[in-house]
C-alpha cells in the first residue's frame, strides 16, 4: 500500500504539469481510421514527437472550414478545455476557399475573422496559438513548378502579421519541398494507389491533396524543423531518443 501511494505521489505532479497541444484543422491534419489508410493527416506522426509532458489532442476533422469548425461546436469544445500553458496549432484553408462547396465555403473576410478569433480566444485562456497556412496541393505545371492553388494562404499570412502570432508558412514550405522532389517522386508522398493493390481502394485512387504515411511524416518533420528554427517552446518538449539511436548518422 505504501509503495502504491509513493508511486502515485511521483506520478501526480507529472500529470499536473502536463500541457495539452490541441490541433485544429481539416483533413490534411486529421487522424485517419484504418479504413482510410494509407491516407494520413500530418498531425498523426506529429503527435508522436513529444514526451510525456505534452498530451496531444488532434481535433482536426475532414471537410471542415473555419466556419463549420465553429458552427459544429468543435472550436467551442477546444476553447472550453484550454488551460494556461496549453498550445493550439491552427491550420485551415482547403475547405474555406472551396467556393463551389457551399456547405463549407467561408468568405475571405470571415475566414480572417475566424482565424483571429481562434488566436485571441486561445490567448485569453493563457494558452499559446501557432498559426499555419494550409499545406500545398500537388499540381505540377509544364515548367516543373507546382501551381499556387491556395488563394487563402496570403490571408493567413495577413492574420499572422495583424495578430502578431507565431506563424509557419506551410503552404510555401511544402510547395518547395515537393517541387524539389519532382512530379514522379512527390507522387509517392500522396494518396496515389493503382487499382487492385490495396483493399481500401480496390479501384485505385489518384489524390493530390491528401498525404500517405510517408508524405505525412515528411510534412510533420517540416513543421517541427520550423518550430525549432523559431525557438518555439514545443520544440523543447520532444521525446528523448534511445541511446543506440545516437550512434546512428546520415
């Protein structure tokens, strides 16, 4: 009994000090069930980067814009749960800018206002927001460059400047990353599956918006790299590598 109480006395302070990292976004960030694999949101590998002092709550959801994320109560659920010291990564745009899809479309000014709301309400709770522009889509032009397909990416940059919030320009970073790989190699990072090769997609799929496991891991690593560059406090809460892994090099 005494040993159990002693163990609990050591564990409780660790639990009390744990901070929560909430991830608010769309399908490119979201958790994917096995039935959708090998599609992965980049938030899936990203959530495994941190030590026990950080609890990751990936609340990103397929098909959501800033507007529908609010209307469905998803943002309210995060805001109510926020505690001082928590973090919120915010990344929207894919669905907000889909003007033909009225169920999710968000006018530009409302998109900016919603992002600003997320940032301000996070700060009001003593938590730290981190804004990101949406990751690139993979549409190559004949000259070997990737098309700019995010008219709302500049709006996220404007909000970052206006709100003076930490910002990672994932649209530009991922576009450069996949552009350097070229059309053929970058396709290996997205949901490209020939027919009759995967039970989840018997007819095959060619999707240049959503990532597979490899693409998700690379995008998560790009996000972490930028967080390290800016000296973000989350970059100081990474898991400790195994001793033998320190003997490896690239």
